[in-house]
C-alpha cells in the first residue's frame, strides 16, 4: 500500500525515473525514424517530381526556373498528407485494439514489436526507390513505413500512462520526450555527415546512393535495438499488478473537473475540456508540422544554403527542447498545465514573428553557389524548440487525464487523431499557399497565424485544474534501486 505520513500531509507517489527512461526507448525509436523521414523525404519528393515532370533535377530546375520548384510543392504536400490520412484512421484503431488485447507479453508489446520490425525492413527501400527514380515504389515504401509506425506509435506512447499515476505524468512525459529527442539528435548527426544537399546538387551521374541510404539503414537498426531493450526490461503484466494501488490513488488525485467513471457517459465539463485541448492541439500541430515538413526545402531552395544547416537547426532546437522537457513538469506543478502550455505557445509565436524577417544572406559559400546560413534562424529554432517542448510535455497528459486506465489507448488515439489530421491538412494547404504566393516567406507567416489561433483557443476554453498534491519518493528508491 502507499504510505501516508499524516492526515493532511501530501501522499508519497513514486515516479521511478529508471523505469520511465526505459519506457522512453520506445519514443527513441519513433523520433529517430521520424526525424530521418521528415528531414529527407520532402526533398526526395521534390527532386523526383522535378525529374519526372520537367526532366531536370531539382538543383538544375532551381538554377533555370526556381518558380517551378514551388509549383511541385502541392504535389509533395499531397503525398505527405496521404500517409498521414492513413495514420489518422489507423491510430485510433490500434489504440482501441491494444486496450482490449491480453497476451503473456502485455497489451501494448505485440503491436510495438510487429510495427517496429515491418517499419525497419521497409524504411531503407525509400531512398533506394528514389535513387532509381521509381515514384510508385518510393510512395508505397513510405506508406508501409507510416502505417506500421502507427501500429507501433499509439501503443508505445500509451505504455507510459499505463504504469504512471496521473499526477506524475507531466514529469514522466518529460523524461519520455528527452529519450525521444536523443533519437532525433542521433538522426540529425547522421545528416551532418551525410549531407543531403551534396547529393541533391550533384549531377545525376555523380550521385552516390550510400549518401542517402546509410541514414535509413542505421535508423532501422537502432529502432529494432530500442524495441528489444524495451521488451527485455519492461514487463507489462507484472508492472500492472504491482502498481495497481498507486494507479488507483493517482486516479483520485487527477486534475479533472468531475471524477472519471467508465460506467457513466463522459461529463459535459470533461468533454468540453477534451474538445478544447484537441482543437488547440490541431492548430499547433498544423503550425509545427508545416515547419517540420518544409524547412528542408526552405533552406535549400529559398535560403539557398547547405542542408547541413538544417541539421544544425534541428540540434539546437532539440537541445532547447530537452531543457524545456526537463523543467516543464516542475513549471506545471507550480502554475498548472494550462499556463505552461500557454507560455510555450507564446514563446513559439515570438520566434515565428522573428522568422518572418529572415531572408537569404546573399553571401556565397562553397562550390555550388550556396549562400551563408542566416544566424538569426538559429535563435528562432531555439525559441521554437523550447516553447513547443512546454506544449507537448503537458498536452498529452492532459488528454489521458480525462480517462481511466481502461481507455488510455483510446484517448491516446484521440490525441494522435488531432495531431495526424493536422498533419494531413497542413502539407496540402501550405503547398497550395506556396504555389499561389510563389513566396517561401509564406511559411513562417502561415505557422505564426496558426500558433496564434491555437493560443487563443487554448487560453480561452481550457480550465487550469491542478492535480492533488503528492510527495515524490526521492533518492535511490526513485531510481528503481529497490526493484
């Protein structure tokens, strides 16, 4: 049973940092693959469509008629959105299925292992088909990766709230996200050494397939290793039994307006809270995904700079995010999750306003007519990374706060349905905006408007309800020394 010191003293709940970090290996694999996918695939699509529509590589097209690069962005957006549309359908399905699954290895682990294996096998085929100019093969490989990552992603993310009491989930989510960003950082370092722009800007005869193949192979191998570590160290069924009392106590201390009861319909207050969070989440993911999808092309085709600068951006943003994730839980304990998220959105908006004034430097560097990278954009990415870390750290715990342990997969599906629907809409919409305006400056303006809207929705409709106070177990016990 959970120890109670005295009648009015805070109850001691145990956030096991060691176990939470091990669960984070699931997120390590997710962000590792995602970072490689988002950093390289939009540029692959831009180049392969340039070759097949105009008969020129994207580098040759940029030199002869740069507006035509913008003309193909709506096609790039549609392809990226189709994958996300499939994910939008599959995420809630796998969430519901995993809630109802019972196996000797747990309810989430079968989906994690199957999704990991198939995604890891299919992932290296994306650059292979691209190199040999096979559009159909490349798009099919992308679709397979995305679909099986959805089988993996929902159960992997649901695993943390499965075995973490509600008042501790914001801090636990910070640890999970930091582990994920280690995966993303590793993928970014790969991009620094295997520079995509050198491949893209080279004549067809000089393109070396291993420049683009190695990051995908390494990501696949590390993703499998991370899943094996997770499987070897996290025993779902055993932990669910051991933590039954702590989970029940966490339920009684939840930050909800009305108590959760699975035998009754969701209360109007809780339903309003859920819809407001998901609506704001949809808007901020539209903004964030627009930047993530198009920043590679923005750097190569607008700033006319080397793609390794994008990798440095990602590293700086990732480091700022790690700081944000490390302190977000503590901030939320003091001012509440609502105002932590609102602060993060305000910081991100400030960074995007600055980005609206960033322009190509015009200072040539390198042998292929590339410009020096504008230093101001590094500051923008630091602000965005820190701000969105505060947002992401607290938003998912707020959603699963509104359900019992029997429906965590389902509500995780709601969370990802909002984010994936945003990622379905935004590449197409922004692609059309870029095609219509013929201006890459539309990217930060678009993102800033959506961030501002999400701030308005969230701050006006979401209530700031704090969880019951708890006293965390400290010292070696918190690290799992007693396991």
